C-alpha cells in the first residue's frame, strides 16, 4: 500500500528540468507523464522515500527509547561463513620497525658486517632517494643479541624480552612484502587497500559489512600514542571514504576528554540536549523526504550515538577503576593517558564491550639514523604492553575470538643508511620483506610462515602481500573479501581491490 502511494506521488510531481545532461528516465507506470528527471533523481526519490520508513525508527525518540537503542546492522544479513574472530585489535607500528633487529635473525650479516651489498642480492631493485646516492651500501648486522624461545624455538631479539614469552602463542609472518617504499602510500595501502587517498579503511569495511555489536560505542575506534609522532597520521587512514559516514573510525584521545565536543556545555542539562536532538531529527526527516540523501540518516544515527557516548565513553575510558594487579601486568606507564600501555589497556576494555575494530597507532619507528637508540626507546614503549594485552585477553577468555595484529607498513634495509660504526647505524625503508605477528581469533599459534634469504633482503619462501593479509583478516571475521563490495563511480570496490588470497597455512 505504501509503495503504491509513493508511486502516485511520483506521478504527481511537477515537471522540472533534469539536473544534468544525459538520458532521462520515464517510469513505465506513468504513461501520461514525461518526467524531467535523471535516473539518479528517480532512484533517489523512489528508493529513499521507502527508506524513510527505516529512518522513522530513529526520529524522534524519547530519552528512554534512545537509551534502549540497538546496535546498527551491516549490509550482510550474516557472515559469509562461520567467523573465527569477533573483533580485531590492530597494533600498527607506524614508521616501519626493523625486522632485522627484532625478529629476523641473520648471522650472515654479522659475519659480513661492513661489506658492500652484493648486486646479485639487490638485483637492481629501487632504493629511496635517502640512500640511493650512497657510494656504498654497507651491510649492517644487528648489534642486538638473538636467542631461541619457547617450545617452537622462535628467534627473538633481546629488545623484546616480554614478547619473547609469548612466542608459542604467536603466528609470525616473516615473508610480508609491499610495492610501496615511502611512508604515506605504504601506510595508506595497509589501511585501505590502495596507495592513494579516497578508499575506505579496513575498520570501515568491517563496520559496513558486519555493523556494530555495541549500541553505545562506535564499532571502529582509533587510539594514537602521544609524543611519538615522526610521520603524519591522517584521519583518512581511519576514514569511511565513499561508505556511509557512520562507518568512519572515531579517535579517542588520551586524558579526561577522550572525544572532542562530546560533553554538553556548562549549564545545558541532558533533558535539553534530548529535546534539541528530537527537534533536529524532525528537521532532518523533512530534509530526507525532500532530498532523499542517505547521508541524512547516517547523520541522525551519529547524533544519537554521540548522545549515548556521553555516558559510555567516560565509563570505558576510566582506567583508575582497574585493580592494582592490572597495572602490575601492564606496568606503571598504563596509568599515563595516551601512552601505548594505557591504549593497550583501553583496547582490552573496548574489546570486553564488543567494539569490533580497535586500531592502535604507535609512531616513531622511522630510524634512518641512530637506530640502536631509537629502537630501544620504541621497544620500551611497546614490548611489555603488547605482552600484557595478549596475556590479559587470554586470562579473560577473550583471546580465542579476538584477533591481535602487530606490525608496520614495511621493514628496514639490511645495509646501513649513512655511516656504519661498531655501535651505531641507520636503516632505510625496505618493502621487499618484513615481519608481522598475529595471535588469537583463528590463527595458528607457535607458527612461523614464510622466510627471507640469508641476507634478509628478499622473500625466499611463501610470500604474503598486503592484500593477502587483508583477505586473511576478513576471512577470520567470516567475510569473503571478494564478496564484500560497494558500487560507486561505475564499478564495485572492495578492500583488496582486484587481488588478494587467503593465506590458508596461518589458519588454525
């Protein structure tokens, strides 16, 4: 009945010029009219007029109804197959950690320390402009000690004594590679599946596909370590791009005010805010009826989420309520808002509340010079906290359905950028091979996938591309990466673009 009434309304529309040149669309059921509208106009008014039924569920609501709001659903009625993980915590080490000083033990580099990198190893591969003009590319063995750990005997640097305790729970991918050699395109590629801006981030894709599991918190939250920025981290890295804006990541800051502009101004009671949102929703309903823009419904949903977050965010961000045993695990740094340790603890609290995608960024790994000093500081920031997060999740029974990922956008070279001395060196960007690790939610534990050559310069076995990793992460969440798409600009887009294969050997 409602659809019939809407068709009658369409036939009653006054003639008006089409908005742009091109073929017009005349509905077959309006035999006596020549509507001056484009296909976009027609489908916008017709489909979104019916969509107003769904919007009306949001407009306007009482305070009690708002408090009982349900999580929003994704476009998938159900996952493509049974998920192994319910949520993801991605610990992104922005800047490119040196795999040769952390995970990828290469004694040959120490034996041939200072010798020029053989051309037979480099094979003419491109370098950055920062080291391409060096007269020599002296190979640099790590000055840090490596030892085997756990029942699996995984090699680990003494820079990571806490993480070394976890090796039997970790899945190392030692054969990652990327086509991008500079920070911005490489990070953008990891986060969005494309090196250029304008694509949705991984967290946005998951929110779009699976929706939210918590009605009072966003489905995608971003935490950035303070005081470690060496390369810019743009908001587009957690942006929604062409997906509805409700799927964008929400950044939480360290301190007493985690989300900007969330608190009401002094003197404005909650009842007044509720009334304002109700009246604003009525105006949006009229605008939606007139324009049929789906972003209007997304905007209303965001207003309602922000209203509920006024209560939920202060509660989840209040770390002082944690028992002393928690800080014994994470360390005293976890008491300082905005540190990596505090963000790891907050990530666990968000995971407990079923936030689907929790993205941590820890910058500061871009060590072109003075690497030993810089990497010691970085590992001091992340080693114990990473161990504590995994251990905490495991103790609480959350690790089995939480996927934790640790890694950067590329690795570092096996040769020294700049002067090589007995106790100091730098390393340039190296996209040809690097290491990440994963644990929890459906991946093999105590397993190493892939290998690099003896020089640590090229992948020697079982190469894994960035799109392969993304396809695998989606698979663990129950999504076929080729089937989660969004059509815009005349084509279907997906996170993995036109590539990517699930890395089956890493699956438990």
